[in-house]
C-alpha cells in the first residue's frame, strides 16, 4: 500500500464525527504555526494572500499564477493537508480544470471554488455578483475531471455567495445543485441565523461549511451552536492574519516611541525559538550528515548536533542578558 495522499487525509478528517476546523494560512510561516498548534487541516485564505503578497484588498487582483506559487510554498512547508481557496477558478470551466489540475499537482488536499463573477471579492464585501447556477455546475464537473486525473481522493468544495445577492432560497437551490454535481462539501457564505443554518443542513445533501470573520457578515455563532445545527466544517480565515497585523503594529509603535531594542525583543519569540519554528535543527542535522568531519570541526569545533545548537543558543542569549559568557567562542 502506498502513502496516503493529502486528499485522502483530508477526506478522512472530513468524514469523522464532529465539527472540523480550518484555520487559514496566508504564507508558509503561518501554515507551519497552524500545523504546530495541532490542527488537522490547513486552509489558505485568498483575502490574506492578497494582503500579504501584494498589499491590496481581496477584489480579484491576485492572478492564478501568483496564487499557485504562494499555495505551492504553503503546501511544501507542512505535512498536513492544505485546503486551497481557489477563488472562482480564474475564469470559465476550462480555467477551473487547469487551476484544479495544477493545485492537485503541487499536493493540495482540497480545492474550493465559488460562484461569484470574476473578478471576485471577499464574500463579506458589498457589490458581489454571482454566475448562473448551471455555469457553476459545469465548473464543479470540470474540477472533478481534473482532480480524478491526479488524485481521485482530493476534496472538492463548492461555495455559494447567493445569500446576500439572491436570497436564502437561492442558497438552497444552488447548494442542492452543487452537491448533485459532485461537490464533497458546500460552503455557504454568510448565513444569517442558526435557523437558516439548520434549514441549509437539512436541505442540502452534502456536508455544510462556512466561515466566520471578526466584524464580517456572518453572525458570531459559537462552535457549540454550529455543531448543534449540524455544520461540518468551519473556516477561520483571519486567525493568523489579524493577530499578526496587530502584533506588528504594536511592535513598530513601541520601537518608534521608546527606541528600546530590549523591550522590543520581549514582545516576540526569541531568536532560538524562531529558528526552531522554521526547522533550523533539521537543516543542521543534514549539514552534519553531508559534511566532512574536517569541515564540521573547522566550522563548529564539534560534530555533535546537540552541542552545536545548545552552544549557539547560549552564546546569543548571553549577549542579550548583558553577559560576556560565551563571547567570541562561536568559531573555536
């Protein structure tokens, strides 16, 4: 038996009882942190990628090629399945086929497309438009054709933005059609009450997903309310982006006002902690494996990984504590 694909891993998580959580990453580092926190599935956020990649709002300014490259780096950084926000699929059904095919090639566990007109915009923004239901059905079928050629277990999600454009009944009508077309889950943007959610779950023959954004159009439902209503999958797109933005703003404000580097250092993780987050010990281990002993002795004075890492940490921490201990010994 071969190794499970990321699609198979995601599908198994989606099929287990209970509410599955999808914290969203906007880059490789945020994806690593989500994985280290112990979540089973990592989402990508088009909103967050637009902000972090080009510094612009989520109004369709990030191209398919740019999104593919950012998603590739996120997938490569983690071992958990990544569920990709593929916007509208960047065009018609043929564009959807090509987008899904290539996201699958780089190892996506799931891919979600939506029924907005391209260029799309964040689902919580005003001024959205949606394509005809039948056109979206063809996009779903094209997505399924593409994924079957690469990983038949890959999960295909279909999102509808009909609630704020065409009303609640259109949500039910479209959700049924998307499920019948083969979508593995139906993602309903911005339902307005628990009663609506219960009706959606009852009426649409597929697992139901939604998202909650602080200050967005979806009411602040609790996880308990969502589980009681039968919602299967919750996306939390801003769980990394908004807190990171606030932390950066506060650090910059502190530095501007105090000019105190030691105070600034206390606001974040340490140098050695961050090195461990991004896997420096793994790279050092490979360096030891692929280097000659003579080279290692010249660089570090030892070929013991634990000793190299511990010494490096002690030397850097000693300097910031105002101690001279360990000073000048890194090259001995």
